[in-house]
C-alpha cells in the first residue's frame, strides 16, 4: 500500500511540476526578449529611418515579413548596444555596414508595411536577443540565431 501511495504522490508531483513549467514557459514566450526603451528616445525621424533601413535591406517582394522584422531588430539592437553607435542614423551610416543606404529602395523611402514593422519594434521591443547584432548572407559572429530565406541573423 505504501508503494502505491508513493507512486500516486510522485505522479501528482510530476503533473504539478509539468503544469507549472508549461505555464511559466507560455507566459515567458509572450513577453519580448529585448523590451523597448523605457524612456523612448526614438523620434518620428528614427522610425522613418528604421523603416527605410528595413525597406532597403529587405524591401524586395520576395522578402518575408520575418526577414524584415529581423533587419529592424538588428538595427534596434545595435542602437542599444555599447559596441555600436547610439542612433538609427549613425548605425545605418556607419562605414561598411549598411550598403542599402545607396540603393533605390532606401532612397525612395519605406512602404507602409516597413513603417508598421518599425513602429512595432520601437513600441514593443523585439524578441531577438540583445546580442543578435549581425545580418548577412553568410553566418557571422558567434552563431546563427535565425536563418530566413537568404539572410542570417547572428550573435555578436
């Protein structure tokens, strides 16, 4: 009888722990990994530039919204990271970083979809870890966080 009671209690304990773990994981998954600035220092010009960077890097029709979100997240993470400049403008125009500043997509300005993605990132943060600071058509840094279509989003 004691063994049967122990087995039942162990089963109940296992079920309870599983429930707690699942509930915590589900709640954690809904929160942004990299929350927005609390002082929200981004201006409308910053949002427009972020959207232009997204459009310049991933504005082609074949690019997915996930790729666009990734581009915006990397720019956002760079602005927040100590190793990179402190503004969207300086991040985009940092020598050798964003070649899109010379292409027609960047120069013609973003479409409404890219503006919406930029606003979403600024207002809600990003679920990309803060150390995802590279995007390229090849793996860079210390590991790939996401590979979307022909673009890699990588850890510092």
